[in-house]
C-alpha cells in the first residue's frame, strides 16, 4: 500500500477522510414443501403483496414434488455387472474404482446435502478413453454422472442413484498456449487455480475467478457456465470460450476445439454445451481466450449506510473508473457477523450495514491510482461511503477479497443452508433479502445477502439449526414467485442441477423448455448423461 500512496498522495488524503471514525490509522493503512402455485407474491418494485398466480407449465394437477431437491423415481437404467467391470478395467487399468471408501467423497456434494449411491468411479486420462466409456455405457443403457471438481451447489455433480461417476480429474494437461493471442487450450480436468498460476507466469490471467478455484475444474466451470468475480470486466464463458471438445452420449467425439476469435461458419455448436451441466455431452477439452495480466491492481473495501447509497456508489464507480473497473461485489452486515463469528475474520473497517469490494486492474499504476483517488474523493464528498481501506500489495488484496470469497464457508458453520442464486434488475437485488427476512420472521437463524452487483446477481442464503421442511415450504415457492415477478432468473450462475430443475418454468417459457427437451432427446436419446438434472421431470 505504501507504494501507491507515495505515487498518489491525493488518494491517501481521500481515504484518510472517508469518515470521522475511519479505521485507516497508520497501521490500518497497510492492511488492508409443497408447492402452492396460487400463493400471493411480492411485486418487485413496491414490496407489497399482490394477488397473483404462477402456473407451472405441464406440472399437472398435482403440482411438483414437495421439495425441488427431491429425487424422482429411478429410471430403468441397467445396473453395473461383473462383465461391465471387466470391460472398464481393461480400458482403464488401475483407474476403475469400486472401493466404497474411495467412492465416498465422489458420492456427496460439497454442501453435503445430496448423496448418491454409485458403486463405480471411472478416471479416464484421454478423450479416447471417455469415448470408449460412453460408447459402452450407451450400448448397455448405463447411466453416467460426469464429475469435475464436485464444487457445485445445486446437486448437479453427484449421482442421484447408482449412476457411474465419470471423473475428469486425471485429464489435467495443458495442451497449448499462444503467448501472442492469449489463447489457452487444455483438458477439462485442469484445476482453475493451476491454470491461473500457469498463466500468471506468462503474464496472462484466466478470464474467470471463483471462490472454489482451488478445487473446481475448467470443464465443470464451462459445463455450468460459472460466472464468478471477473464477469463484470471480461464477460461470461459464452464469450471467452472459443472452442470445445465434447464426447457425446454414444461415444462420438465432437471436435469444435477452435482457437479462432471469429468463425462464422454455420451454427455455433459449442454454445449448446456451455451451461448444459453435463446433460448433452462430456466436455474433454477447452480453448479459452485469456486477458493480459494487469500491471496495476487495487482493491478497495468500503462501507455504506444504505443499499441505495451502495447503488449510487456503483453508478459513480462505473462512470469514474471506467475501463479499469474489474469487480464490484457486496455483502451485508449479517455476512460480516458470520465471518467474524465462525471464521474469526476481523472487519477491516468500522461496522456498516453494507460493504463493497471494488477491484481495479490496469496497466499504469499512476493513472489507476489517480482515477481511484478521484472516485474516492467524490464518494466521500457525496457521503455515499462512510469508511474504507485500500490494498495494492498481493497479500493485503487477498485479505480484503477473503471478506467476500469466504462468506460461503462461513455459512457452512451456521447450520443447514438453503442457497439461492438469483439474477435480478440491479436496483432490486437487495429488496428480496429484506422481504425474505420479513416473510420468514424468526423461523430462520440467518438470512444473508451478498453477490455481484456488477451483473445483478444476488446470493441469498438462509440458515437454520437443522434441515427444516416447514422452513423450506415457507421459502419456496415464495422466492421463485418474487423473482418471476421481476422477470429475473432463478439461477444466475449455479445452474439448475437436481435441486432447481422443476422450477425452470419460473424463468423460461414452456416452448423454450420443450425445445431443450428436443435437443436432449436428439443428442442423448437414451438419457444416460447426468439424468434427473437440469430439465424438469415432465420433460422425458
């Protein structure tokens, strides 16, 4: 931090006067249920109840199952026999796992809320091996659960019943990197953090950054269209992924692994598989466009008294920081309480109802520091922020980012967590948290909101001492009806998986869902790939 203050003394002056109680002292400166389809729901703008009805297309008179996480009946897939094991051991010697102890972690999701009963884990190393596995499974009508780092939050990465787990963990080779164009081509099992380290040594970075980067794999990131902390600056994977290699359900290899920024020949087939959650094919290799590593990175942690002030800060930020703005994240005071209580993380500034993490990245430290100073001075003068601190050194940047990235971890210590990943018009994202608190009263232990203001993505999390069906019935479908009333999306970046599949109609019209079913039937007519996920139960 000392460096940037030496270069831009005005920035130091602005931060020092953020509030009369600023923590920017001489030391602080250097650290940084049953679905009732006729439930009244809230309007997005006023927060008042209006009578409304949301009809789920094709749900039938009985509606959906009591919980979106409830599994449907097992489909008539074959079961693994000794003959099947002989085949798999032949093509995957030493990588055909049947030991229950070794299978345990692959059968349970990261949240430990979904547990499968698979008795077979396959660990291929090449696309050809994946092709052989899927060709055989398709001929035998054996269901397959593709699995990357198993960091998903909607039950999409683990078996529901006894599906064969097909892990891409050993497909972890970087194939090529073009240091002129910045195009990286790698196998699907490469861990995101390893790719980031590889690229940083070559003066590049990955276009996405996730809290789970130490475990998640790039193939899983693409299969779920993961968003993350850099989407505001670099866009979604639909734009940064240039090519894919995918093995289809019958074992055919679809080679669309282009390394071209422009290719307008026919349909852009790779887009079908980005966000398909392993239901249309198994991604085995990815080509991604990577930006240059910024020479100047600053992270600011600010406090705001109201969410309206936070939004006005975002507006000001976009206008004054412009091209160097790379992230604008928020968390509320309840998140901060959990971070302090469960992870013993200290608040780097004074207590506020809302906190903002702003990251800038550019090529000129002096230029960036000056722009940041002007922004902070204006935010202070306008009384939009009450306190703040800045970091430019890598260790202190990580400290500030941990206040945002570790909220999910803190929640796991607070009890059973109901997680919702909602996309809304940016001015409405916190109103849902406020209305949910009022709606639930004292039935929940904690109701917290945090997420990506830059792209209107709210992570609403609700905890209780234990799994509580009555609490779930109060949350759902209330949250989906509220979101639908705002023309929002019930899944901004986590996907639908097992838990949210039957609520897709709150965000997509029946014609679109039917077309998705047609695409699934064409590419996977036997339905062996990641069954019971993504598409609703009425789509066969």
